[in-house]
C-alpha cells in the first residue's frame, strides 16, 4: 500500500497483527487496543467471521519496532503478533470492487467507478461516491428510507419531496 505524503512522495505502510483463537473479554480487548494504538495511525478490532476468534490490526506509516511492541504486550500475557509491510495495491480500487450498484425501486445508485450500463428499467440514476462523511448506501436503512419515500410519493399528490435526515444522502 502506498500512501501519498504531503510532500508528494510515497510512504510504505506496515501492519501489526494479532489474531486470537477466542474472543477476548471486553476488558482485555480494550487493553489490547489501548496498548497497540500508539504504534500506528489506524487500528481495527473485530470478530473473525465464522471462526469465533478476534483480530486486531494496526496500520503504521513507519516500520514497527518489534521489541517495543513485545515489551508493551508483556503485561497482557504477551500475545503473539506479526508485523509486516503491506503489499503495494491500489486499495481504493480494491475497496470499490465491494461497492457494486444498488437498485431500490426506480433508483439505480452507483459510484463513479462503475463502468457498466445502467438498466433502462431504472429511470432515476444517481451517481454517489462513498467518502469520509457518506457511506456506500449499503445499509438497510438507506433502502428502507428510499422505499418509504416512494410509498409517500404514491399516496400524495405533491410533486416534490425533501429527503432530510433519513440517512440516504440522496
């Protein structure tokens, strides 16, 4: 993974990874997160699908100092960890693969990365890119709010509606 630095250069990213066979207690999870957070710029902590285990990962802009991490983890029974550079990838493009267009009623909602054709049966085409303040539109509340707006439209004679605070971003 290459990130652009402010000066225009590229920075390699590294990962510190702990995978636990069992879900830690909330107290232990918070202790692990608090211990690892200072070593990097971003931390994720989540259950591993279908395995019942837990994964903690820290993304770092500088190579992790293994001895410092081991020392910090010692009071927490020294869980095994791995640290390695992340592969060079276009992570934005990788992420966009998980954002295919969605269809809700007459709406065809897609990101600018979509290169296919919009179906003719969907007359309302909305290009919306996920960003820092807006997601991909995949949450069920987005679909439910759009469906509710469509039902209201069918029942009313008003020609215009304002989607204010329903969470669709549309």
